[in-house]
């Protein structure tokens, strides 16, 4: 009886959190093939339905995935001192007031600048602000790095995260002697086009743009590791939450330099999350208007689904954490269990932790502290084992995978 009451209470709380924002927009379905021009092959017969063309394009991307997620290492890495800004994605009064206060402090000189790694993304879009990669830099105290390889984490928060999300994890890693880059995902915070209130272009009913955003995110993660290598770092990890976990997984599948992976909510099929998740109801509505089914959405988002790269992920030794939530209405529990089943099948060295909450409630007290403990203790232990084994990877060439234009 108590368990059923708790479940009802948790689902109600989770639903309240996912419905409080009023600025989600149901946009029309767009196939977005123009976002993937370099992978379009004009061998489809004239009159082939758009759905079939997009499904075949996804198959083609998976077949040529090394090329799709390949890139030329950036040459304009730089560190900039900037005033941190919130860049909120909701229009709740308290959030807007907080953002205004950050702006006031910056204008009055009361705020303190922070250091950001900036460079041009190897994957270009039609939005200049999105193509300048932004990662807040949290270097560990050199005294805490002595006697071991220099270690660093790339941290990717959730979809629609503001610019302060997950910063506390970076400072926690610093206490362990681990540096961190808190990476802004494509179309997020300072990279968000001015026309948007939310980070809609990262995941939307424009299929090609959604796939291209994942491509850019994966390449940006790998580029951050290139910069870290140039600074003398030897051992690398990635932490991704929700959408960030998808990006982080694919980056780790294609970059053997990533030896520590923490996935904070995980799923196998991108399309399943879009179709069943509470936070993507507005995207599903656009698909349903055009008569698409869940199986259809799986096919047209196949290229950005972790399940397609599971064997590749398992091919290189890694230490992996998967955190999932029992009452998750965004990444359903069954999808997270599929991840674990595949890891078990492939012999991945993983740890599984379960939160007694949902997706959005993970950010609420007391669950955020439980989550932080799982993530922090795992990253600390995994890097400690790496240091003890003295397992560092040498720097690679200036081209990773295939070169993209």
C-alpha cells in the first residue's frame, strides 16, 4: 500500500514538473534533409515518399558512421574570461528575475568573470552563435594532480539546461584533482539563436536538424579532448545527463580516449524517448499529425540512437556508470534496463545505480544529493583506478575519423 502511494505521489510530482513550462511549441514536421546534404545520395526513385528517403538516409549514416562523426581538429582554441549568464529556457517569473540579477551584477562590476574554452565547431550550421563552442573551464589545483596522470571530465547537462546546470559537479571533480569542461550543447545557453526561448533546435520535429545537432555535439566533445591533450591531459571521461547522455555515449563509442563514462539517465532508442517521454509530447504531436507511428520515429532517428553503436562502444575498455530512475516518465525505466542488458551481453564494465524518483525530480531534494553522490563517487573511483594502472592514451593525429566539410 505504501509503495503504491509513493508511486502515485512521485508520478504526480514528476508530471507537475514537466508541465509547468508554458513555452513548448508544437512545430510542423520538417524532414530537414538539407541539414544532411553530405550524406544524401540521389539514388531514390523519383516520387519516393519523404519518410522512406529519411529512413534510408539514416541507414546510410549508420553505415558510414566513422565519416559522419569524423572531423578535423579545430585550430582556434582559446580561453576567454566572461561574466557567467543564466540563459534560462523557461519564462517563470522567478527564473527571469534571477537571470536579470546576473545581468545587473555583470553590468555593475559586482560579478566575477569565469574562464571559458571557445573554438569554432568543426560541424557548421546556419547559426553563427551555435557554431562557436562554449565550455566553462574548471581546472583542478595543480597540487592535487601531482603524482598521477592529468585527468579531466567533459560534462554535458540535460536538454534545455541553463548555463549554471551541473557546474556544482565540476567543482566537486576539482576536489578530486580532476579538471572539468562544462560543455554547452548545440543550441543551448550562449549558443542558442536569439529567435528561441528554449533549446528547441537540439531536438525537434525537424528530423535532419535533430540528427545534425547530435553530430555536432559528438564532434564538439571530441574536440574538447583534443584541446585537453594539448594542455598535457592524459586520461579522459565524459558525464552526460538525459540528452547529454546520448551525446556522451556516441562520443565514447567513436573515441577510445574516453575511458570513464557516467550516463545520468540512459536509453537505447532516441525515437522511443521522443515518442513516449513527457518532455517531448509537443514533438510527438507533430509526428502524429502526419500519421507517423513509434516504429516510424525509431527509423527516422536511427542514426542518433545509442543502440546502433553499442558494439562499437563495447570494443574499447571503459569504466561505466548508468543511473536510472524508477519513476521516470521521460526515459522510461524499460529503456534504461535495455541499456544494462546490452552492457551485460557485451561484457561492458559497468555499475548500475537506481534513484527512487523520476527524471525531473532527480534535480529536487533529496534526490539530487543521491545522484551527486553516485556520480561523484564513481568518477573519483574510476579515475583512481586509471591512475593506479597508469593507463594513459597517447595523443593522436590531427584528424579524428573521417574529415567532414
